[in-house]
C-alpha cells in the first residue's frame, strides 16, 4: 500500500506540475500591486524579484529539480533554511479561489457528502440485500420476474434521467419537496429545527440516490445467492432436515457474502467521494461539486489533495476487503 501510494502521489504531483501555474509568482505579483504608488518601475521590478524569491523558498519551488520539489511537497526534504513544511507536517496547500487553507475548504463539502451518502448507502443496502435474497429463494416467481424488470431498467438508465423524473413528480406535480438546495434560504435554525430542515431538503436527493442504487446491488445479491443455493453443502443441509431459514441465512448467505463484500465495502468507502451528477442536479455542496469547481478555476492545490485522499481511501478499502474476507470465510484467513 505504501509503495502504491508513493508511486501514485508522485505521478499526480508531476501531472499537476505540468499545468502552467506558479503560486510564488502570483503571490509576489499580488503583494507588489498592493503597495501604494510612488515606486518607480525599477523599484517595483526589484521588489518583485525579492518577493518572488521569498515565496519560492517558502513553497519549496526555488529549484527546477522536480524530485526535490516532490520530496518537499511530501515533507521529507528540507527547504532552503533547513525546515520541513509538507504534507507530513500538515501543510495541505492553499485555495486561491476560497482564500483559505485547503483543509478548511474541504471540511464543509465533506460533511455534506458524508451526511447524504451514508443515509443513501444504508437505505440501499437495507432494501437491496433482503430483496435480492427473496428473489433468489423464489427464483422464477412473478415477484422475481417483476423485480428483475424493474432493476434492469434502473440499472440501464442514466442516473440524471431519474433525477429529472423525480424532480418532475415530487416537486412539480406533487409539490412535496424542494427541487434543490441544502436548507431554507435565509434561515438560521438551530437544534432539532435545523436537522428537520436539512432532512426535508435532502429527502428528494436521498430517495433518488437510493432508487438508483437498488438495481445493480439487488441483481448482484440475487446472482450470488442463486449460486450459493446450488452448492452441495446446501443440498446436504436440507437433506439433514434443517429449517429453511437456517439453510438460507446461516449456510447460503455466508457463502454468498464473499463476492458481495467487495461491492458493499466499496460502497461504504465511496461515500467520501461524493456524487457529481446528484450534487449538480440538486445544487448540493459536496465533494464532487467541489472537485469540478476547483478544476474549472484552476485551484489545483484543492484538486491534488482530494485526489490523494481518494487514492488513500481506495487503498484502505482494499485492505478492509481483505480483512473482511477472513472474517466471512475462514478458508482465506492468514495463518501464523
């Protein structure tokens, strides 16, 4: 994991350093322009050169060696004065668009993304897993056929189609929910009223995200359960006279969990990345929306930190999946 993290961080750093942007130049030019009139052109140029060198040294860009600049960005190579000021020291960059540290810029969208997506993920899993098990147990029944038709439609159509459809039904026709936003405009609610107002505004995005997630997960659970129910051990359990619930939930479900674990854990860790389409359609201030805005405004410190965060979450998800495999299936546990 550490080797992959280092390789990917190096690649991303090099890619974003190819972009024509110079933070030291921008800061030096801004500071020179802030000085009052009275300086000659020569004095301004001299002042700019001094400030430019000062900011280059501060940001570790006073060298053209990309390797040294990368190591300074990580925080394992000293600056010109011997100090360290990189990721390992808590320096995650500065957002010129927000005029604030990158960490402070990311906090609010991250909270919104987690708040919305964790509810959608739990609801989708709570519906799709039991529904997939029932369809597998009653394979070929009218219920199974009906669910398969609905899920294939939900799996095939783009998510923005459902977003538009749900906005038309629940907002335009029924008038139950607001079409966009995170809270009532101009409100400063606190306590329970604040949470009720937020839940009212995220209800429609939550319903849409949950519905769009049902198709793929339900079909995945159904396929895994059908395969598990056809195993010889299940036939043996039934021949022994075990109750059907014990056969399904204790024997078949444990075997079906192995391929499902990958999808479930990936889903839970995916809540941090945000959903660009839903955030754009419902005007939600989340991680996906922040990523697009930062790319459009060339706010590359924000983009680079978010990309590093997604890489770490992906690596962490693989580790958690491997650990959960051992908990679910004793055959894949690591022996001493």
